[in-house]
């Protein structure tokens, strides 16, 4: 089943390539059909998953046969952690196609190819168990996202934002490459399972961990490596913002789960206080900075910095509930932030401004949109029964177990998130209709069907969390056993 998940978007890419450029409607329909088929394959993959923690669907990808003794046969497999990130990727791709249907007006064929190619790379990142293969796919994602921001961005600063995104993340990944070379020089292999059984000296672990940390911290992003994120979000088209917030920011957290505990346990324990401190700064500083933003996209971008701070807080608490909470929060944040970016883009498409000062009284003229936005704002503030509530609750529980002071400080992020979320909704939707806004139009069917699946999943995960938690917990227990 895993090979079908890979093959389906590749066939979709081929179909788009042979589709005439001038037949725009057919291009959109075929891209949507193949992305929905990929989503179907991922759901069937979940149905075939037996719920155990071990790797499943193992197959060998022979990609550099001339040097196969080194890394010529990269293992491809899934576990309970990678499974849900693959499903999240497959879910957001057709949503990106739907929401971009009328907003992308040139080079449509190239845009759809970038989306499907990025989907293939992301599925590969979450399923490959070879560190060189992971690095290549991890960096390969930069190319289509760089093109999406730089070509189809919304404003004149899009080129600068694209280079910000590319160089910040690429330069950080050089340190990861050095760490991978060091691991290979001591293990003689790049196979992930072989490296899990390797015992390294503490000083060497510290050096390797710093290499991985610099790369993954930029990707999350952590303070003070977050400068590129608001600029990239503001300039990216809606599809770029959705993929960036929904999946790409999760690559950092996923990398920490894969490499910190199983490969470098002593270094993870040694650097935990530093990372916990940076996480607390991200939660508090990110939330306070969000409160003073005036651009709708920047508000959501800085709130992502705060939420991802809670993710690393849970990860480096070194408890099972912290790891489960971090994974759950990443999945929930991927849904909530993606839906919020879609919502603010729908406003921008109607009124051509993202400045909050020009909005007021949207609930009077766009009641359907205002209702859905209220649900998303409350989910972003982690109300009970939402996916964010489960993830933040488990992460804060792990923080309190690590240190009571840390737990109290981290809890400020929950209070502040409720403050800036409700304050944003109050400014945009309540009051008399703004004199600056004309030609109000509520959501059409395409826009409504784009947002509703995300909202349903947000609350399905909150009401039935153990459908995800049990699978993730099994993989975490297995991963800890492997690293012993």
C-alpha cells in the first residue's frame, strides 16, 4: 500500500505534464482528482496499519546502485508517527488546489506541478529511514516552495521573502550534513535502524546534536531563528502558506523525534534545559509579539512560533506524554493554522488588504464566514474538544512534570493565545461595518467545502483523540526500546 501512496502523485505529475497548457479547467480538475486519489490511498494505508509500534510496509528504494554498500538501498517504511504526517500532507494538497482555483492566474501548469512534486517529497521525508535520503528530501522541499513564494507570491517583496526562506533553511541544513558525515564515519552506514543501535561517546553526541539542532530549529522555527517565517507567510500565496504552516514547520519537530532520542539520548538530555528555555521564550515572546501585529497573516505566523514552542517544550521534557502531546499538537496546529490562513486569504481576495484597521463588522455582511472564523479562532485558543486542546494539555502536563516553574510560565502562552485570538476576531467581525469595505460577498460553495473538512477534523481529533494517541504512543514505546 505504501508504494501506491508514492506512485499515485507521480502518475498525477505525468498526467499534468501531458495535459495541454491552454486547457486550464482540465488542468485543475486532473490535479484535484489525483490529489484526492492520493488522499484515498493514505486513508487505506491507515486502515491497513495494524496499530503496533514497529515499522511497517518496509521496502528498499535502490536509488544510487553504483555505491549501494553506502546508501544505495534506502529503506522506506511507516510507523505511527510518520503515518499521520503523511495523511496530513495528502489532505492539505487537494485543499491547496481548491483554494487556489481562482487566485492563480498564470503559469497554472507549473504551479500544479510544484504542488504535486512537493507532495511526493514530503511523503518521502516522512517515510524514508536513511539519514542521507532524509537530508536530500528534506532539502528538496525547498525548491518547489521557493518557486511558489517567488513566482506566485502576492506582493512585490515576494522575491526577497523567497530568498529569506531558502537561504535561512539551506544554510542551517549544512550543519545537519556535517553531522550526518560524522555519524557515517563512526557507523559505516546511513541506515536509520543500524544507527539506533550505535553507541557514541557523549562529547561526540554533543557535536552531532548541535548540527541537527541548528537545522531543525530553523525549520520549526525556534527563537531566535524565526525571522524568515513571517516574511515568507505574508508574501506566499494561500497554497504556500497552507503547506508551509501545515506541513513544512512540522519537519523540524519530526526530525527531533527521529534523531534526538533514538540516536543521541545523552546529548538530548544535556541540551534539554537550553532548549526548554528557548521554548519558553518562544511561547511568551511569540504570543506577546502576536498581540501587537496589524497584518492578518503576520498574526497567524507569529502565533505559529508560540505554538511550536509548546511542541519542543513537550518533546524535550523526555516523557511519553510530552512526546505524544507534541505530535498531537503538531497535527492539530497543521489543521488550525492552515484553515486560518485560508480564512484571512478569503478576506484579502475580497477587499485587497490584510491590515486589521480596515476591517470591522464582517459578521453583519458575511455571517457564514464569521461563524467559521469564530470556530477556528476558538480552536486556535485551544478550547476543549478541539485538537489543539489535547496537544497543549499533554505538553503542559509534561512541562509541569519537568518543572513547576516551567509549567506555570508555559501556561501563560495559553492565556495569551486566547487574548490575541479573541481580540483579532473582535476587531474583524464585530461592530458597525467598516466604511473602507465594499462589495461584501459571503463564502461560495468551493470556499465553504475547503474550510469545513478542516473544521470537522479539528473537532473529531479533539473528541476522539485516542484514535491518534494509541498509534503514536505505540511507536514512541517501540522507538525507546530500539534506542536502548
